[in-house]
């Protein structure tokens, strides 16, 4: 009886919705013949969330307009009876692909993947990397593109449509995107500063600066000599770094000005939404590949490039048995694809409803991985050159020292005793001499190759040191930092777009134009990001980089899989994808969404917490007296800030659900997504899907289309009928 009452209530609500849709169409369109469908002729195409009835006008009416037109290439063009209103759209498929590639391919592909591969077994690292790509990266990328295209909203609107109890997922994505955008633009500001410095006749990080005395004499800066010119310029000139995070010292006006310029550039590129940023990505998404190709041909022709590539790809098979390697592979895949930020959902919501999101997910994900490996080849060919030059200079200095002590014709195979020992030898004339063996440099090419770094250390220290040794170093420096700038800024577009689209879809400021909303958001971010423009700003940057995104994003992506698999329903989701793309996702994708991907994220999350508990957490503080960095633990206020960054991002997920249980509505957006299901079925020639035995055994999908192990998602607002 309960099921019968439930069915009758659904049918009554649907009929009223149908009549209201007809009235609206008559007022708006006033064209075609509108014929109501008989009761019960529109059947549900999913099992778990009846809030998603077919909202296509085609399910309520019949039209003389055809949904399929001829085209020049012989393929049909999808043309629904009633177009979607008031929604931005990409001007072409190429624009969307470039924007998505630009968003997914970022700085991590260039300055983190090569380091992780070299550190975690070289070529052997590719095994856990591609395994995690297959079970975690591509499935979630595919899921976000599909759900955004189906529900046609930002992250907040999408998850509120899936279930009002899950609306906190979208809010959490927007908060994380905001936090990440705060510090990510600091990297762009650093790149702008280095880019402008590259136009000098001599690169300012090529040599140590001089310290002048009142009598006119001078000497090189001792701190620079103790470290290196590139390190000194990075830590002391660029960052004006303090001794620890507790002592900010002077305000860094140079970086503050660069931050203002960076935020202005971001705003100008986003002022018209995807209409403006979509044009910019033609440059920002393609230019990095042009520069990488140029650096590739330059790098492989350098002396020592083969040593660097051999060092990168020589497999150490025993290392892949270490769980930490799998943890870092999964983390790299997750963040390099930009999952759970809401940007992918926002981007895909502007796509045509019949866009092939499956093909896009595979194409962009593989492009991302190809870029990472190609960047690794470029980076380590140049690191091999830098290591070879350092090794040969070390040998040259060592030979000069030995020549001055033993004479020009000393035996290079001579084995000297330990430093401080007395060594007796015969000189060229046969005279017996004695010397005290000095401390000699240890020249080791392998050690120099191991001395690579990730993140800012690779970009602003090691790579700049290698560029110093190029003929025409200024040209290569300009190219390199312009590449980093374009890599960063289009990722910034996607991150901020996830925030802006969510705010627009929530209608928090319904009368505020989008360009003003974007400007206010950029202004707020610019003001807050001044916290990175002082002596301790780089330490605060490290804190944000390590904690504002990693744990919250893993938790958000976990709940995204739960929301689709256990609330929205796998069958419903598969039906939607089949209607959008014309082909149904295979069992592999369904298994990933329901089991493998959530399990992978839970494992990574648990392993990350265990690693922090065992090894602790801290930051590298610059010690000016030694010219090196030393590990310092985070102070209590920093630990409090870390906890706050994590909690302010993830507490929205349980908070919104609890508030909904007590009747508090935080997200009041019940407008159904425009989705011309009948037109899509006719266009693709889709027949009703028969439940297979495998689907029943693996996912508890019953013959009537219902699913077991799913949360109840029938909501009171399904029966509410507006009077307008």
C-alpha cells in the first residue's frame, strides 16, 4: 500500500507539473501544437531519486518540430523542441577542450611529477601512477563532467539537486576553491616578478651581489657565497624571507605589487565569464606546449641530458612495494586533474546537453598525463645538464687544488689518505715532500642528479641555475617564466569559475551583474592574499599549499561518489549518460564510482593521516648564517590555522545535512534542470535498458529499475506546486 500511495502521489505531482509547464510554454513560445501526454505515459528512467523527473518539454508536449536536422557531414544535428534559457555556453567545442585542458594541466605537471617520478622508482613509478589514474583519476573526472552537463548548474546547485542533504558538498567545493585561489595567485605573482627581472642585461640571480664598504672596497655577500646566487635571489631578494613563521619582519612591497597586477589580470580575463576566459585559453592553454617543445629540443642537445633522462626513467622495482609511493601517485593524479574543486562541474554545465562527456574525460585526462611525462623529459634533460656542469666544475676545482699541492704531473689515480693526515710523496725532481692533506670536494654525479626538488625549489632555484649556463640566458628565462605564468593563470580561471558559478546559481545576489560579482571576489582575494607579501609569507604559502586543498578535496570527492552511486543512483546516472552521449557507461565505470574510487580515496586519506602522525609536519625555514634551510615544526597558532582551513571546508557537508534534518533550508534552489530526455532518446534511438544479471549482483539493481543500499531521496518539495 505504501508503494501504491507513493506512486499516486508522484503521478499527481507530475501531472500538475506537466500542466504548469504547458502554461509557461504557451506564454513564452506561442508556437507549435501543445498536446498533453496521457497520465502515466512518462515513466521514470532511474531508481533512486524521483526529484529528477524528465523536465523536457518533449515529455509534456508534442511538437511538430523535429529534434534531428541534416548537416553537411552527413551526421545529425541535435535540435530540441525547446531551447535552454538564461545559461551561458561555450562558443565552440575547441574552446571548452582548451579551457578544460588549461584548467587540468597546471604547475604540478611541470614541477611536481618529475620530482615524484625520480624520487619513487623512476620508470617503476609509472605503474602506480597509471593504476591510480585508472581507478581514481579518470572515473571521477568523467563523473564530474557528466553530472555538470546533466544538471546544468555549478557545484552547489548540482549537489543540491541530487539531494538537499548533500548540498554541503557544493559549498565545500566552493570554499576550497576560494582558499586555493588565495595562495595559487601568489605563484603567478612570483612568476611575473621573475619574468620582469629576466629583461636585465645580466640575470640578477647569475652572480652574488657585492657588499660595499666606506673605503670603496667591496666583497661578495657572504650569505650568497654560502648558498648560491639563485638561492640567495629567491629567498632574500624575492621573498625577503624571515627566520621563521613567527617573525614576519618587513612588508614585501614588490610581491604585493605583483599580486595586485596578477589579480587585475585574472579579473580582466574573467570579466565576461566564459565569453572572455574562453578566448584567453587559446593562448594560455597552447603557449605552455610551444615552450615545452622548444625546451625539449634545447634540452636533449645539452651535454649530460642523457644522464638526466637515464636517472629519471631507470626503474627501481623494489620501491613500488612501498605504500608511500602509491599514496604519492594517487595524490598527484588527484590534484593534477583538478578534481573536486567544482571547476570541472562548472565548465561542463555550459556544454550542449548532447556533448560526448565520456570522450572529453578520456581525452583531457590522457593529455594531462602525457604533459606530465613530457615535462619530466624536459625537466630532467636540463637537470642532467646542470648536474654535469656542476660535477665537471667540482672535478676542475679539485684538480687545481691537487695540482698546487702535488705538482702538475700528479697521478690522477693516486689515492690520498684522510683529510688532516700527513702525506709523503716525491715531486717531479725526485725530492721528498710532505703535505697535510686538505679537505677536498667530493665530486659525485649521482648525488648531483639526486639533488632535484619539487615546487618552487625546482622552478625558482634549480631551473634558474641551469638557465644561467645557457647561451642567451635572458631569452630562455623569459620563455620559462612566461610558460609558468600561462600554466598557472588558466588553472586559476577554472578554480575561480567554480566559486563564481556556484554563487550565481545560488542566486545569493540575483540583481548583481556577473562582472561586478567577479570583480568583488577578486578584490576580496587580493586583499586577503597580502598575507603572503611579507617575510613570513612564503611559510604561510606552504601552510595553505599543504593543507587547504589536500584533505578537504579527498573528502569532497569521496562524497561525490557516494552521492552519485548511493543517492542519485547508478542506473539513473547511466541512463543520463546514455541519453547525452548515445552510449551507456560500461560496468567498469560503475564499479569505480561505487566501490574502487571511494576505496582509493579513503586509503589515501588514512595513509596521509598516518604519515603525518608518524613523521610529523613542519616547514623549511631559511637559516641565513648557513645559507641552507632547516626543518621547523609548526607553532600552535599555525596548527590552529591548519585545523581551521580543513574544518571550514568540510564541515559544510555534515552541517547542511543536519540543518536540513531540523528543517533549516540553507540552499533554496529547487528549480529542475533543463534536460530534453525524449528528444535525446529519439535523436540517439535509445531503447529501454534491460537490467543484466551482473548489474543485479554487483549494484543491487532490481528488474523494476530500483536499487538497493540507497538512501531515501523523496523530498517534500516534490509535491509543492507554485502558484505563478
